[in-house]
C-alpha cells in the first residue's frame, strides 16, 4: 500500500505529459479581390459545425470513409469561434463593410445578418478539403435580398499532414467568405 501511495504522484504526472499535442491556428489571409456589397454593416450571427468539427482534434476522412483525428494535432481555438472570427475578418477585407460577430457591438442593427450551417468540413483520403452546407442572409430593410443558399467548396491539401490540412481549411474558409460577399 505504501508503494502505491509513493507512486501515485509519478503516475499522475506521467498522465499529464502524455496529452501534449501541437496546436494549429488558421492564419488570416489578405483578400486578393474586393466585392462591393449593398450592406455596410454585417453580423455573423451563428456558425454551426458538425460534431466532429467542434472537437479540439483536427479530423480527416480515411480511405475506409471513417472520420479520424490526426494524431497529436489540435485546433488552437474553438473551431466555431475560430471560423466565425476568420469569416468576420475576411468578409470585412473583401467587402469593406463593418463586420462583427453576434451580438452586434454597435448601436442599431446590422444591415445583414449571416447564419452558416456546415454539413461537412474535412479533408478526405484524396487530400481534398470539402466544406459544404448552407448559409442564410437576413436583411430587414430589403426583404427581397434575404436568401438561403447552399455552398459546396473544395480545395486541395498538399498532403495529409496537420499543417497542410489546416492550410486547406483556411483556403476553403476564405473561399466561403468570397461566396458570402457575392451573395449579400
């Protein structure tokens, strides 16, 4: 019993060190193109991700179709928050509009509110990043400009390494920002 008591701190410390994973951020990319929108203020209200994409691990789809985590690789931030903030920055760069995430931080209400529901967000066994789902744009002042649309974006990862998978995510999210800017 004494031996177990003496070994307990060592066992606890060894369990803590086994969880060291590399953490990855998606770096913002300067917009190469600009899109003129009718809305000068835009709010990203919600980004809903599939369950696997909400987890801290970075997931890919293997050849058997299973969705598996890349060993010892995690997102550095909550993925819904990271994607929402990435889209805020990218959409502001692309459109020149004032863009923020919900709740709207300025007085009044934004001219456009965007909700994004992601159906699929992962790199498959052929190293193709697939980002699909639907978005809705609500415009209070111009009801005819409100809409719901599907998106299906594919980019290519150079390899299945965590760094290349994260880069492919950034490219896909940037493409989604362009799609949103053109739809507003």
